[in-house]
C-alpha cells in the first residue's frame, strides 16, 4: 500500500516506471510528475506520448514513448531483456 513515508523505498524496488495514458483532453492536461519520480529513482520509463510526457522523456535515452500496443510490448520486452538499459 502506498504511503508518503514508503514511496522512495517502493520506487527503489521497481525495475521500470510505467505511465500509460489515454490520449484525451484530461490526460493531455496532466503533468509528468510520475515520470519525474521514476527518473529521480533512476528507473527507465515507458510512457504514453501524451501531454507533458513528450517533453520529459527523451526517446531512447531516458525512456520510451510507445504509441501502439505493439510498441508497448516491444519497449517492455527490450527493457526486461536487457538489464543494462
């Protein structure tokens, strides 16, 4: 269960930061706070290319911005198959 006291420790146990979003008005208006938290924890990120996510994630450097189900699967497979990434 999430709590502010355990958030940093919980992120430290993760392998990949995920931020799937629908491409709609509400999601386009969201900030990329979750991505910034993942990056602060040195996690590679896989996020929908929506709103501020496009500004925060540098494709292929700090994460991936897959736009289709197939590219989500490819991005996750690549990250999970290569721990060095």
